[in-house]
């Protein structure tokens, strides 16, 4: 008994030891501080690194926010070197000693650089990063270990970069505004298509560009505030067709995924195709809303609300279906024949067929009897979605730009819903079509003293059709049906047309920006609703 007791005490000691050890291993220690100038002004976007010593690899990396504050997490306590670099300031290196879970360095004062340079060049070879002006270059081989399969895997290993669940690329938690391939805007808002399908072997290097200027925008003296990420492709993958093919087959299931890329001297092409019966989706709710609700610069601040029932049903259910077949094809094209002309275009097609089934069995008891209720729900839907867009820009010189953009999207669905319980049953059939078309022509010119004139003409057309038929085996909705057939047939149509012409004039007075804006807009809204058996439901409105 004494030996057993001693063994139990030893086991308890070991358990306590490992619990203590594990808590130390997984604890996080935060280093925080505020970066200011000698005049006590906050310094934002300063690069902050924590290193084991001056020359070893960086173990934590970040940037100061708009208030000059930074927060970095370190796994282990100990002595480190803190390195801070910012444009217009001398590099600051100081030793820090982390002894607790929070080390607040308070205000860190940077000394302004007394030497004026046309371009600040900061070399950080040992850390795998090089900063030139507003561009931070990554030498990705410093962070890769050979297990990376695609661009997403690489980005998730670079300090300050990550890809979220929606496939959006983020820099220090903020979604990047532009995705570039070899300095060319490509894939537009389709980050996920790029991060999932560009093979890791194709990527040479990656860079973050602050204050990026779009080709179709006139470069101004002030900072643009646009962040871009540039992915450089290796030479052996340029001017040739490359791609991958992935296929899988199982019992009554298959998956086929194919990608083709051609990064040429004057044209980029990508073709992505995905077909499966496994229930996986190639397009998300965010993708759908982005393509359908495209905004221009003048209405970018508007908020678009979407009801859940207005969205394609296959996007809102996740994998809560009996079966689903999906077929997706996406084509992207970029043409840049010269420094004066650029054309971006893409077209996406998605077809989905799915079946939902629910069976509910309820049994109710009283003191003298019981009642059994069975409810059955079967919902089948076939849908087709297409969106096509083109954006063409002609830049005659650095101060004059003409841009034409056009987009068209179409969504069609056929839905059949059957509901039944112990006492009744009904069936509803719904056919819906949602069509949207918009295009615009814009001219921008820059005058002296940072003055700009912009003239834009645009047209938007939206047409929504919905046919609904409900059939039941008994009256419903407290309606008096004219015959023994309990049926409702409702047809609705909503048409919206907008034509606009606007002009803006940007100028500065004592370094303060001002804008004069004038706009002419004509809108026409039409809504019609007709019911076959009940004329009281009919309605027509024109605005």
C-alpha cells in the first residue's frame, strides 16, 4: 500500500509538471508601444521587427497603425532586439527584455533623417524582406519549407500576410485593394480563384505596394491609400500554357478540377473549371453579391441589402442537402499591348442542381389518446448563373484617360417544393430570372496645380421576373377558390432603368481639397403583379 501511494504521488507530480510546462510553451507575450517623432507626432506604417539579435532571422513582424501603435506577439520570454524603420526617419534598434506577458515600451521616439533621399532603400536580407520606398519585397524562399501547394499556402507563411476563409488576401488584417500578377491587375476581385489555383512552384517573389495608383487613374501628388500585392511569376512559366488537372472518383461521386494559365508578353489568360457531385461550391455568397452589385466611384459608398430569399438557394444552405451537382467555369483575360492601352475581361458560369429532403415525425399524447403527425419536405432546385465584364482604358498621356466599362449578369432558377403532413399537402413551383446590365464611359483630365475634371455617362438596367404556382389539396390562406382546384398562379416583374450624366471638378485652396459635382439622372421603376384566379392581387406601379 505504501508503494502504491508513493507511485500515485509521483504521477501527480509528473502531471503537474507537464501542465506547468505546456502552459509555458503555449503562452503568448505581447510587446506594445507607440512610435512618435521628435515633435511628438505619431508615425504610422512604420515597420517593426523583433529579432533574436541584430543579424538573425526576424521572429515577429508588424506595422504601426494610424495612431502609431504596434502590437507584436512572442512565444518565449527573454532578450531580443527591436528594429523600427520608417520613411524619413533613421532606423532605431534597441534591446528589450521580455519578463512578463505584457511589455509596454510606451513612446518610442524616432530621429528624423537629416539626409534627403529620392528613394529610401532598407535592406533586410537576413529576414527575407527588402523595403524600397513604398514597396516591401519578400524573398519567399526564406519562409517556405517545400510543403506549399498553392499561392494561398505561401501567403499564409509570410509575416503580416494571410488569406481569410473567403479567400481574400489581407495585409495586417486589412483586405488588399488590388491583386497584381507581374505588375498587371488580374483576377479583379476574385482573390480566391488566384490563391487556390496558382501553383506554388510558379511563384517567384511577392511584394506589398502601398499607395498604389491604378492604370486608369491619374497619379496625384498625395498618397492614394490603395494597397496592392504583386505576385511575380517565374520565367519558365511565362509565354507558355501551364496548368493542372485533378480528378477523383468514388461511389456515385466524382470531382474534376482543371486550371490553365498563359502569362504572355501582351496578354494574360486563365481558365479555371470545376465539376463535382460532392456538394462543394466554387462560388460564395460574397462572390455573388460582388459581381451582381458592382459599384462605381460615385456610388461606392452606397449600402446594398440582400434578403436571404433573393439569393440563390445553393449559396445559403452550405452542405445541408441530400445531394448537389455543381459545374463552374471561369475565364479571365488581360490585354496590354502598350503603355497606353489596357483591357480587363472575365466571364464566369455556374450551374447547380440540388435536392433537399426533411422528414419530421411527431407523436402527441393526452391522458386518453395519442396523435401521430408526419411532415415531409422535399425541395429541388436547378440554377444557372453567369456574369461577364469588360474594362477598357486608353491613356493618351499621364494627364488624360478614357475608360469604358460594362458588366452583365444573369441568374435563372427553377424550384419545386413539396410539403405534406398528416392532414394536408401542397406543392409550389417557382421560376425566376434576374438580369442586370450596366455600362459607363468616363473621361478624366488633369490640369495645372493638381486640378482634375471628370465627365461620366452611365446606364443601368435591371429586370426581375418571378412566376409562382401553388397547388394544394384543400383551401389555404383563407381564400375562397372559384372552383374545386385550390391553386394560385402569380406572375411578377420588376424593371428598373437609370441613365446618368455627371461631371466633377477637383481643386485645392490653401492645400485643402474641394470638389464641385453636378449630376443629371433619369430613373424609371416599373412593378407588375398578376394573379390568374384572384384579380384583387393584381397590381401595377410606375415611378
